[in-house]
């Protein structure tokens, strides 16, 4: 599944789309040049059970690593993943 990304100055989204329709997304904001707040994750019914939500969070983590950002996972889904994944501690804000 191809995860796409769009970004403006202060917010962005990692998403999976097909025929112009967003089927899954992870929305974030950038309150400063070095922080990324994961706000909302949503996966359509047709993609549920395919670990797309996990892939979106993993893509955000890789993006943060590449751009030297710290992540604040406010989204309950993303926060749950961060609690399970010790290997994400390097990008989690406050860790």
C-alpha cells in the first residue's frame, strides 16, 4: 500500500488514497520547526485489519527521524502505538 504525504508550512497528512478518495490518513500539525503533533488517525472500513494505521504511524516516525523532529502523539491510536514501541522513544517529545 503506497503511503503518500502532503505538507504545508504548519500541518500535513500521511495518507492512502485511491481514485482521488482518501482511504486512510494520519493528520499532524507542526507547532514549531522541531515538533510534530500527531492529531488524528482514521482508516476506512475497507482497509481495516491490514495494519494501515500502524504503517501510517511508522511512516510519520521515519519522517520525524529524517527531519530531526520530536513527535507528540496526541492521537489516541498513535499514542497507544508509542506506548508499545520502545524503539520510537528517540523521536517522542519529552523522552
